C-alpha cells in the first residue's frame, strides 16, 4: 500500500524525484502505514526496486493499461489511485517475476479494497487478470 502512496506522490508532486521519495522512506521508516504496520516492517530493497521499475517502464505499462480498456476509455479518465495500483501491479507481473502471479493479483485486489468500492475493485481485478493471462503467467 505504501508503494501506491509513494507512486501517487511522484505523479502529483512533480517537484519530488523518485530518489528523494525513496530516501525519505528509508529515513522515516518509523512512519506507520496502517495501525499494525510501519515502514520499518517493509522490505526496503523490494520497495525501491518496485518503484524504480514502475517508473522506468511507465510508458509501456500505461500502453498495456490503455490496450486493456474499452474503446471509449482512456488512461487519463481513470482515478489516479487506480492508475497507481494498476501500474505497480503490472510492473510486478511483468518485471519482478519472482512472486507468483496469483499472489500479486491477490495483493493488488486487497490494496484496491482499501481505497475503493466493489466496482473499482472488480475493474482492477479484471485488468490485472487480463495482463497476467496475456503473458501466460
């Protein structure tokens, strides 16, 4: 969930660089993500790798999202948090392949539940499943 928040900040606060936000997450590791989880508890190396690979492949990932939308929908019409969730999920599915796809899908469905209602969660689930199936993951 913290990766979604950081990616959202990268998109919305254009003055902050990826490196600055990653450094901030390392320095402020006592920050609580939720009631039971602090940044101290996350795998910093994986977190950094996920953010970097997502940003490095953002154009390709957005193209994949766009290709999986209905003809009358464009990526820029999606909620920015949904875009972040999809970008991170697709990055994990395509570029960080040591985690089983079913685990990745479940993780991003649970993350989307923290932010959205049933329709949006179903949308995230459908699009990520479509990407996973297209890659034969």
